[in-house]
C-alpha cells in the first residue's frame, strides 16, 4: 500500500528533507506541507512523494491527526 510523504527544501543546499509523516492521499500531504510552508519562514520549495511506508497520519479539518500510537511507529 502506498502513502504520500511531504518534503521541503529549507536551506541553500537544495536538499529535500522529510519526516515520518505518511498520508493516505496526495491531497492530505499537500495540505500538510502547505501548512508547514506558512509556518516556517525558510521553506524554499515543497513537494509530495510516494512512499512504501504505511499511513500513520491524517489531515483532518486543517489539523494533523496521528493514526497509530507512537510506540507502534518505532517498531
């Protein structure tokens, strides 16, 4: 099952950086990364990539919602 991961470039290196957030839809990931860009002043570019990781977050009514407990993510 694929998921979608938001990534940003936030410095002059041009390196894409992401985190452990994985969404069920591209639209959720895009909404999340747009929100991040609004809050972080140094974001230069954003993108969403496909991932083979399992979905662990949802974007609901403009808020991030964890779908699994933190201990389960570490496994």
